[in-house]
């Protein structure tokens, strides 16, 4: 019996508030510009997903592109892997990296949500995993010495076993002071992760990361440009602390190229950039073959399902960009997150909030 068909794809842009502005060494994020996607089917089931546009400047373009591409799906059966393969085949000549990849990914996620709902299963169980509590880390911005240490201590008190902070201050002395103050606030039982957000040159990254080698960090994230595989490989060879990459890599092939190039010790795919659920599954298999631990970047509601089915799963990033427009935001309890037990991803919009924050 064929699957129900897609009858309509609805795309809406919103600008949701963040609990606090997210400052990074590469810029400030003061809000969460999101593209919401609803894939309606002939069975009366609707699949939901959202994409993060990073800046309001790109929100309109990403929403329009997603809507235009989404019209191609109308009338097609809701088989997500087949849909994505067919849809990507339409853009081989044009190429997809960038906003088009993001549009294709969010449509893929919404299709998987509908598919799992039709099966009556949470996505994690549909993929062969279980809905169980997973270790998470609390993620914070570049907030200065006192505020960073205070926020980290609060996360530790809530039960998080790991905390990530952003560094890349004007001088390394400032980086070191923030790292040491945060380590002191956390104590020895909580892991500290740091993120440079691509802010350093390769020579500066080697100097700073090498100097951090004895500060007890569990990883250093994206010290230089994400597209500089050779540069990251040089940094990885020069330091002892594990390097974490992946959030800026588009598609499973880029993940494979990074691993092959020795650019990273850990991998953190971004669900929208890696190609949605279909892309994540391919990237996860690549990482499994390389015996590389996998964490996620953002999109915690869907990522919790995928991490539950990822053989080398490491840590779930807990940073809530969509909570204000969700009926039931994902919660962290004692430093762990658990995917929704509802069929699909468990994502449902708060229509009142969507109207309030409409762009």
C-alpha cells in the first residue's frame, strides 16, 4: 500500500527571542531567526521542522527558497529518503552548498517527522534506537569572566556534566583568565569545552591551543576557518587537546573529507547543514567507521532522536533556540535530555507564539 502523498508545504519565518544574546568571537546573535516548515499529507498527518537562519538578513531569502523548493514535493509519496534523493537530483547542476542545502535539509526533517508519525513511532525508535536520557552539555556565549563563570556554575548545579563556553578574546591572557575562572567555578567533576568560532589564524590557533593543553579542557572547537581542512589538521597535529569540528560542514561528504584529512578528533554535525535526517544518518555511519565520537550542533529536539540512534554518540548540545515558539520545549533534567515519546519528533508549534514573533 503506497504511503500518503504530500498535499501542501507551508513555510513561515519567525524571529524568536533568545534567553540572552549569544556573543561569539565572530559576531553577536541577538535573536533566533527561524524558518518553520509544515508538510501536510493526504492522511491528515503534518510533519514539522525548523531551520536556523543565523541572521535576520538571511531569513527572508531562506524562507522564500524553502517555499519554492517545497512546491516540488506536492503530490509525491512521503518516503523521506526517496524524496530527498529525488529532490537533490534536481539541483546537481546548480549545486546546493549554502542556503539551498539548508532548505533541502529542513524539508527532509519535516518529511521524516511525518513519516514517523504515520508509523506511530518516535523517530528514535523508527531508526532503531530508544528514547532514553542522553548526557548533554550546557552551551554559553562569550560573556566575560564573571558572567561566564557564574553561568557555568549554575549549569553544574543543575546537574550538567559538561559546559561549553566561547572564547577568542582580543588577547590570549583574557582567554586563559576566563578558562581558569570557569574551571574553578565548575570543579573537577564537570568537563569544560571551549569554542573559538573560527576566529583565529592557523599560527595563532597553534599558539593559543597549545597553551591551553594543560588547562584540562575536553575539547577545543573550530579554532580557525571551518573550510581550512589543512589548517585544522596542522593544529590537531600540534596540540594535545581534542579538536571538535563539524557544525559548519555541508553534507556527509564534507564530514568524510574532514576525517580523511585528519582535521578533527571529534565530530559535531549540524542537522541543517549536514542534510537533515537523511544526511545525518550517512554522516553518522561515516563517523562510526572512523570510530569518531559524535555530538550535535543546535536543533536539540530532533538531534536528541538522532543521537539516540547514533552508534558513537557523545554529548547533546543543550542550547534552546526554538523553545519560545514550541508548545512543549525540550527540557534538560539533571544534565540529561530525553527525546519526546510522541510519534515523530514531538515538535508542535505554539501558534500564539508563532503569530507574535512572525517576521
